[in-house]
C-alpha cells in the first residue's frame, strides 16, 4: 500500500499532502467481518444517507432479524416491517429482492469473490431491482477489496477531489471519470484519499 501511495503521488503530486496526513488506505488489507449478503444490504441502506443515519437504520434492521442478516431471515419480513425501522419503500423492495435472488440462486452472492472481472459482478448485481453502480462500487471496494474501482457517482469522492485540486467549480462525474484514467490500477485507493480530504478540516 505504501508503494501504491507513492505511485499516486507520482501520477498526481497534489495528493502528497492528504496522503502524508492520513493513515495508509485499508482497502484490500483485511477481510470483512460481514457476509457478502450483509455487506450488500449495508450498501443499500447507506445509499444517499449520512454515515450515522445509515448506521442507526442498519442497527435496527439487525435487531429486526435477531442479530443475523441472512437471506432466509430477510425474506420472512414484509416491506412494512422494514419501513417501520426507517428503511425507505424503495430500499425495502431492493433488500427483499436481494434476499429472494440469493435464495433462489438468481445471483450466487456467496461466490462473487471468485469472479475476477469486476464488470461481470456489476452485470449480475445491477440486474436486480434497485441495485445501482454506487452500491456495487461500495461492495467491490469494501467487501471484496478490489483496488481499481472509481466511484465517480459518490459525492464525497467528488468533493474530496475538488478540495485536493482547489477547484472553484463542481466537477462532474464524467469529467472525473477521465481524470481518474491515469491512476489505473489503483483508483479505489485514490477514492479513499478523496474521502479523507472531504472529511478533513
């Protein structure tokens, strides 16, 4: 990871300060404590929510299924049960659909780490209702530890990039997509440092 950080600075020296001020990126350096299914449910809950709000709702869902978020326990719920603990209607539909897809084998969720091609994982997961690119990006980065994901749809990544480069105008996702090309194959790490920059004082 130190070598990757050095490569990022070499590709774009403006990252020097935030990399020196931050700890080493943790993506891909340790195994997740969550199952693939629970990680995806967490990502769905987190869509367009601040971290603390997402954590609160995730905790309530966890309690709803007696502390174990599995496909079998999720599909026993109704949409109204999830709505009652703060999950939006659309997210409730997505989570229930994800549970059914896992149980009926439509997506072999427990085997997704065996697929090397990230695009194949995108294709499988985004075929499910309510699962979009951002959700898959978070899953690839934080659950599977993939190092070359570039989540330009994430507001925090864009704000961090703007801060690092002292931009006066907002950068659009398409433009950031192009800017990220020079960081192959370490774009997840670049995104992680963009988040650190967005959170820094």
